């Protein structure tokens, strides 16, 4: 699927990031790894799309960032989900479910 | 949602640009370092690990640019850049810049000044509450337009149902005011008792005239204008009830008008007011009586339209003629009694010349715009190389168009500022040249309106 990364809808990336962060705190690489993990390796998020998305979502107020120490004692920027981010996750989950149902029924039709 | 937080974040980025950039750099560096660290732990040599990490990332600068591109502040930053660039262009080519700014500035200035006058005289509502219900009533006879005869006026006061009140004034007469300091000439306007209530104006001090003041000849009472009260009576609050001598006759001061009051006809601007004192006899049988004209202002009842009122006036006219003596029947042949909005009546004489003047300066502004547009076009041809170069370096079509728009807007903004300055001077000159009172009342509001109008003019230029 890696060749198909361009087709990754922007909305889907937001949804995946919000879901990946959950109630935890992750730095950029952590989020990329977690997305890869929860999609069982289907989605590899590159920094070129990850960081713009993180900054955009922070501007929208869905994420909050702070500087901290990483596992190997490096300074790293961590992200946490806000209340607004939680609401957004709910909205986007709903939207995605609608789309998925619609596509599935479209594919089953003959 | 998120508009507020996006705005806040854009502001933060603009104010702490350096820190935001440093943090972005640090964050992406730490990302690359982390990947490289993992590879080193896997046994790859440090140099090779770093090379691979960077390659996976797709370039530090590219990532940073991708982040910058979608930041809310990016558009503001690039517009500021465009404005700076536009200003530099103007400095490099001062002949063009000055020509354009002066041409536009003069156009905007003239239009704004004349529009201020048009607004103050024609558009601004009269300074009375509910002034759109105020009508002026006059008669059109075969001898021309004129005020109602006093006896018709008195009859109209009780006969006209569509109007809440029918008030009249006549004069002003110059009278001698004596008894307070040196004698002086004052202009005294005769008004009916309901004159100020019809305009919905209450005296600042004392009381209005009451209907018993209005009896035959008028009671010996007087209401002062604020101006006279200030200049002649030192704003003395104890003036109410005192007696002044007007034309050798003792009159009691019963009221003082508020400072903001202006007489409907600004050319008259009386110093004081005395009761009209009209004869209740309304008959017009013989010519052996003295008759005079009464200028009539009436307030339309709520819910009554002007055509309805006009129908009533026509009926009133017919009924009046039935009671006239032979001389007046002949005189009133083909007469019409007409109501029109008071503002319309007061501005009638100024209306046409002012609108023509406005059209003229509007045309001047348009010509100025066309000239500047031509200049811009000529300059664009000269700048083709620059644009081709920027295009080749990757500037999009929209980006180049925006550049030109921002440059034009900068030019127009400078011209607008200059135009407002010119308009201020011209308005001041008009006001000084105009009759006292004519402009002074409307000018503050007129000036207030210059700002948005000037901007409007500026907006017109951008299209050029």
C-alpha cells in the first residue's frame, strides 16, 4: 500500500492520528509508529505529511504539545489529545463509518 | 470551530517567528536523530545511519516547508512580503508612484469632499425625531407656488385628519431687543404653539408655548434660541420668568431651546421665537382684511401614506373654495394644496446642482482610475522579464496575480490617505465659504462618512 500513500485522504490521516494518540502522550516518531502498528503496517506516515498534519491539528485546537525527555534522554516534542480532539475523533469516526458502509454496500450491489 | 484557536496560533507565529522556527527545526531534527539512533543500535555506521534517516524523511527543508505552507500565518507573512516588495518597486520608480498617487488622490479627495456635502445636505435625515413623517404643505396657484394663506392655515389646523398636527411659522422680523445691555437687533420668528411639539423638540429650559399663548395677537411670551441665551444672557438659568423688551413691548421669557436645535430652514436661523397669534376667523369673503402667508409643517399620522394625505388635502381645498368670496374664488382657480416631505422641500434648490457636481467628480475619479490603470499596464509590459523569471522559479499564476493586486492595493491605500487629506481641506474650505449654519450641523457626520467612502473609491481603483 506504500505506493498508494498519496491517496490517503487528509481526513483519514487526522482520524488515524487522533486514534493513535488515544489518551497517551507521543512524540512525532511515536505517533508514526503507532499509526503503522494499529493499521497493521498498512499506513506508513511520512514526516512530510505527519508534521503538517500535527501542526494543523494543533492550530485547530485538537492537540496540545509540550517539550519533554524521550526514552533515550533526548529533548522531544510530545503531543496530547485535547477535549476538542476527543470530540473531533467522535465526529470523524461517525463520518468514516458512514462512508465505509456506503462503499461496502456499493461494492455488494450488482 | 477552531477559527479562534487558528487565529491565536497565527498571531503567536507572527509575533514569535524566531522561536516557532527554532522549535520546528528542533522537533524535526529530533525525529531524524531518533531514527538514526535506532539504526546505529542495529549496527549501521553512524554516518550511513544518518544518511538513511534523512533519506527516509524526504529532506529536512522540504518537511519544514510543508509545515509552514499550511500554517494560518503563512498567507499574512507572504502578503506582508508582497507589500514590502510593492513599496520597494515604488521607490525604484518614483515618477510612476507619484503620478499614480497624486492622480488617484485628487480624484478620491474631490469625490469625497463633494459627497460629504451631498450627504450633509441631501441624504442626512433632518435632526428631528421621526423626521421622515414631517411634511411641508404649500399651495400651487396660477400665480406660482407659495405659502398657505393664514386663514386657510387656521382652517387646515382643525380640518386635516391625516396629520397629527399642523404647525406654521412666518417671519422672521428684525426687532429691537432692549433692557439687557446695549440694544441689539434680533430676528424673531413667529411660530404656532404646536410648532416645537410637531418637530418633537422640547425646550432645554422652561416650557413650550401653550395654545392659550396662541390667541389673537399672541401672548407676551418668548422662547430664546440657545445661541442668544448664551451670548446675551450668559447662560443664566434664572432667565425663565424674566421680562425682556422686544420692539418696546415687555415679553416674558418662558423657555430656552436646546443647543442642538436647528431651525428647519437653516437660512433663517432665528434668535428668538414669539407666538404666531393668529385670528381664529377663517373666512375669506372680502378683500378688506389683511392676509399673509404661513409656512406650514405638518406631521403625518402613523400608518397614513402621503397619497392618502394628499387626497385629503384635495378635498380640503375644494371645501375651502366653497366658502370663498368672489375675488378669492377667482384667485383660487386651478389651485392645488400639496404636501411633500419636508427634507425634499428644504433641499430642493441645492439638489440638482449638487448631484451634477457629484456626477462630475465621479467622472473625474473614473478618469483618474483609467489613467492609473493605463500606467499600470504600461509598467506591466516593462516588467514582463521579471514575471517570466519568477514564473520560471516556480511562482504560480495565482501568486503572481496576487502580487499585482497587492501592489495596486498598496498604491490605492496611499492615494486614499492622501485623498482623505485633500477632502478634509476642501470640506473645510466649503464650510468656511458656505453660509453660517448651513454646513456646521452636518459636517461632523459628513466627515465620519468620508472614511468608508474613501475606501470605496480606493476599491474602485483596484479593478482598473
